C-alpha cells in the first residue's frame, strides 16, 4: 500500500542535520509514516547551506528525496500567493512562496518548522502532528 506524501521544507532538513540524535528528529519520526518530497527551492537552499564538514551528509540525504520542479503551474500559483500576501501587507520571502506554491500545485501538505510564514497562505495545508 502506498504511503501518503509530505512536502518538507528546508527547516525540517536543517533540524535533522543539526541534531546529533537523528532518531529524535521530526524528519526521522514522520519518515516512518510518510514518503517525503521536496521543492527544487528546498534542494537549492539546503545545498548552498552545506559546509565542507556536512557536505557528504547533505548530498546523501538529498539523493534519497524526490525533488518537485518549479514548473509553470507552480509559477502561476506563486503569482497568486504573492499578490494576495502583498495586498494584505504580509509578504514572506520568495523561496517560501515557491515552496508553498509547489505544495499547493501538487496537492500536498507542507511539513515545516516555520509555521509563522506559511500560516499566512490560506490555501496551503500545513501538516500538524496528529494529522
């Protein structure tokens, strides 16, 4: 039986990278129940944030998670999100808009530790533990 998928953002990967006990991270716990995918923006953010010390870990982790591209449908959704947030004076960084648009376009819940920014996007389904 196929498992449900979650789009995870960079905060989830960074949390997993930084914690010495990997089996206590949210990434690990939910990986027992869900399949993960990431937006291409997350792949970029996580890759450029890696250091020589953790480069091998970052590369190995990214090879295990499918990446969703930022296609024309995602761009159209991004434009709609941007315009709504700008009209209400609640803009968030563009990478977060692109990640949210990828989740919405692919009808996936988003797992993030940055609830503050992403909660502004009303059409985005944020994964909450217990869902």
